[in-house]
């Protein structure tokens, strides 16, 4: 299915170029699934692509590792603006992005249903994990799932650092808490930071607190988080799916549609799949993201 979507995007690019008399020879060629070309492609007419994305795919090092391959092959330059998913989506709604790459299904579907996005395309995932003090004071290690672990943290009133910023991670945390969500105003052990993932992990490390984080960002920063370990990992209620969505030029002005389509087509290609699947293996001993198969 993912490859079919990529082919459909390629066809739309062909039609777009044909309508304005452009040369489609390079843009209609099948995606190269080998290493990037040694020479840089000529810049397209509108060479800048604005990507609004969540912090995890940037702070984990994934985008800095893979986007240069796309840029070298195509001549495009991707401007990455990273924030929590809520802020990343709002930036696109304000007309400051050509595509978004985020991880909050409900927010993504709302973005498309309101006409701001063309189509939600899930293409990779990793897992949220609960990190905390190495001695696990709340005893969550053997919990059946994240909801059970959170209940133990609340019962023990062990410190917990929440993103508190309407990010995808924050919304995932709220979903796990359900109706039993703590109140930062009255529960002193529950700290709503209003910060990004890196800052929250630093706070958890300094205060010997628990925290929900995507696994990739934790592993990318693990050397500085000497007080923390992954205590609970990869439960079914902690799956973390990432989607890419083209911004709708009929709703938003100034969208680089051809650039957005080109980047999405590449992100769904075999070449990008291979880069994503290998990212992290050398430095961390494991891949940080998993590609969604067809």
C-alpha cells in the first residue's frame, strides 16, 4: 500500500510538470534504492521545502542523518522546524509549512478533516518507554502495561515529569492516564513542565523522576542521563506511529506542493526505508525506528 501511494505521488508530479511544460525526465524516474549520487542535483525552481515536525525525529538524529541523501539527489533544501506535535501542526495551519511529520493520530486526522492536510500517511513507528530512577521506587518494572505502571507511580506519589505541552508524547501520556490523570496544581509529585522531550528528560534525571518518552530520544541522550534507565518498554499501549501529511494548497497559501510531494514520495521509497531501518544500529546497537511494511 505504501509503495502504491508513492507511485501515485510520482504520477501527480508528472502531471504537475506536464501542465506547466516542465521537463519530467528526472522527476519521473523510479526512486534509486542504492547509495546517493556523488554529484548534487540542480536546484528545482522552488528549492526550499518547509517541514514542520515533532522533536523526536529531529532530536534523535534521524532527520539530520537521512535528509542530506534526499537533498543531494534532488537539489531541494529541507528546512526542518521541530516542536511538539500540537505546535508543529499549528505552524502548518498558520501557513508556515509545506508538509508535517508528526505522531498523534487524532490530531493528524483532525488536520486532514479540517482541510489543512491532503492525506495522512503512516510510514514508521517506535515505542514510548517509561524511564525512571534505576532503583524503580514505585516498583513498575513488571507492570502489565503503561496504565498499570502509571497507577503504581500515582499510588507511591513518585515524582513524574510530564511534557505538559500538547505534544504527541503528552497526548499519549494523557491517554494512558485516562480518567485517573493527576492534577499538577494539587499533586506535588506530578510536574507539568511545558517543555520539549530533551528538557523533560534532563529534569527527570536531575530529580530522580519517572517520565514517558519516545525510545529514540532517550537512547540518543542516554550518556547524559546517568540517573535514569528504561524501566518499562514496548507495551502495546505505547506504540508510537509517525505519519507524514502534505499541506493542502487549496486551504493554505504559498505551499510548495511539488517539493512536498517529492519529499513524501522519497520518505515512502525503498531507499528511505533502508536508511530508517538501519539508523541507530551502529551507535546504539539497535534501530531506533521501524518502517511500516506494505
